[in-house]
C-alpha cells in the first residue's frame, strides 16, 4: 500500500495486512471507488 493510499484509508499504524485490507475495502465500498482495495 502506497503512502497516498494509506492516507485515504481508515488504517492505523500497526494494523495487520488483513485489517488494513478490510479497511481499504470498507473505504472503497463507502466511496464507491471499486478500483481500490480489491
């Protein structure tokens, strides 16, 4: 995950990759941007 992507996610430092992916998917679903996090 790039710095720019991390900045738009709800992820927090120290999250596991699985948690971070789940956060990315949640953000993508909420914003309708399905190209991110899938």
